[in-house]
C-alpha cells in the first residue's frame, strides 16, 4: 500500500478503533490545593493603548 492509499480494511479498522470507549481510567477526582489569582484591573482601553505602544517600538 503506498503513502496515502486507503482501502476498505483500513476504513473498517479505523471505524472500530474510533467507536471503542476506553474506560481504563481512574474514576476518582483529583483534589488540588492552592490559589489562583488573576489581574483584571486594566480596562480594555488601557490594554489597547499598551498594545499600540508595544507595537510602535
């Protein structure tokens, strides 16, 4: 079979593979401890001004 050739057997093999459900994973939730911070202090106008300043340099 050459590169790019695709026959009926390959189609069926891929179809079976994609229709199979993999249930071999942990069903337990992982618990993470920590903090998440984000800065939403800048307005859209300030961010656009900063972008234009960076672009012009």
